[in-house]
């Protein structure tokens, strides 16, 4: 009986130590994408690289400017729209970011990074008519019944 209790105690201790680590699913960091298939527009590639550097150093206004120039140069690039949406989202411009995330997904139907990105998944399936949250990464705790206090 004493060994059984000891074994159960050890088992519970192991679960307590490993449980939180196994259950915590960390989000992948949001990282700008390199442009694909831009061909004759090397300037758009340069703007994307500059925007990526600004985004990584948390200079989101500057990143928005560079990514916006890339979108104007190559409006048919899903990666350009995705990068621009990342910068908009970081600045809190959720409505505009949503439009560019959806545009990126439409322009790059096979791009698994865009379709599986945490930023786009917060908006759900673009085919559904459900209203999504305006701030997908909000820090406000939900209240009972979802009603404001």
C-alpha cells in the first residue's frame, strides 16, 4: 500500500511538472514574407526587405510605408498584401489589416504560411458571414455573458 501511494504521488508530480509545458501552445511569431514571382520589379523586393527590417525592429510606421510601396508596385502579390497587413495589424488598424489579410489569401491560394498564419486565422473562414472581432489580439478579459461592465 505504501509503495502504491508513493508511485501515485510520483506520477501526479510528473503530471504537474509536464502538464503546463505540454498544454502551452505558443503562437509562431508573425514574420514578413519575401516576395515571390515579382520578376521585373526589383524595387518592390528592396522595399519588402526594408519593410521587413523595420518590422523586425518594431518600427511599424516605417514598415507600413515600405510595405505599402511594395503593394502599389505589385498589387497582385499575396506576400506584399500579407506584409502590409502585418504592419497595419501591429499599428492597431484592424479593419484595414483584415482586408489585406483576406486579399493576400485570395492572391496566394496555395501559400500555406499565409493561410495558416495566426494573424489570418483570427479572422476565421472568409466564406462565412460571421462578424469577427475588430481586435484579434486584444488583452481585455471576457466578462460573464460577453456583456460590457
